[in-house]
């Protein structure tokens, strides 16, 4: 009798575990990377916030490392969720912060192709233009933001 109960318990345990692991590995509805580590975009934003704090404290090397890490996470996210203006904005921002101005401009322009009035992209693209001595282009971005009544202006 004891053997039968033990066998039933073991079989039922195995069946439950097999069905759970099959669902975990096979379906898009269960993404382990998101459950264990959080949403990639949100993780990248947290890293960017930490990098900004380090930058304000003058810890530029540490900040740059954080921006690079955020860029890596966002790049992977962009492969899964392409054509997201917010993600492209962050990719542009992190690229600019690590000194990749050409890449930053490409990401910003891709984002503007999706959402021409994106406040963040227009703000940061204007900053990029100032950093690269293109004042007229920066003024164009400022003009786009003129009617938004927003902090980006």
C-alpha cells in the first residue's frame, strides 16, 4: 500500500513539473528574463538614472559604464520590440552619452520617423546638435517643442 501511494505521489510530481517546464520553455506567455530580472526597458531606465547621478557627481567613467550597460540592454530589447520611439530615444541618449554621436543621431532620426513630435527625442536631438556645433539644427528642434508647453522646451 505504501509503495502504491509513493509511486502515485512521485508520478504526480513528475507530471506537474514536466507540464510547468514545457510551458516555461515553449511559450511566449512566460518570459523568464522578465520575471527574474524585470522588464528590460525598465532595468535600462534605472541604470540610466544611476548613470545621470554619477555624472552629476563628476564620476564620468562610472557613468559611462552604466550608459554602455543600458545601451546593451536596450539594443536587445529593440530586437524584440522594434519601432518603439521611446526605446529609440533611449538608444540615442545612451549613444550620445558614451560619445557615439553618429549612432545617436541615427537612433533619434529613426524615432522621429515613428513620432515626429516626440518631446524627448526632439530635446535630446537638439542637445546633440549643440554638442556637434550645429546651432541652426538645434533651433529647429526647439521650434518643434515651442508649442508643447513642456519641460523639454
